[in-house]
C-alpha cells in the first residue's frame, strides 16, 4: 500500500494566522473609511451637474426625489458655513 505523508502546516503558517486576522480587520476599517469618503465626495460633487434638477424639485416644479436626495447636503451647508461657500462656488462653476 502506498502511503503518503499527510501535509501538516508549518509552524510559520500557524504563527501567521492570528496576524492575518488582525490585519484583515485593519484593512476592512481602512477600506471602509476610504469608500465612505469617496462616496461623500462624489455625493457633494454631484450637485453641480444636477443643480437645475434639484432647484426644480426643491421649488415643487418636478419630482421631489432630488429635493429629498440633497436635503442632507442642504442641512450640512446650513450648519457648516465654509462648506456652504465651497458648494456655492462649485455650483456657480456649473451654472455660471
């Protein structure tokens, strides 16, 4: 009968497993933070090309979707004046 030796993991493989788990959590947190930051950045930048849709929606001239979608940005601009200045400047690039 042929018997093949069973493949047992090296000691080095066993020692690396806990470090990989800790690294994966760290990588998950960093990756999630980057993804949320990029999403928020794109969300704020999307108001420029969609300003007239938002304006019509905000003034009840069209569907209320855009008014609801950009309400968090409107509230953030009310609370943070430098953000409002930046958003207004950016919108003026698109409509001016």
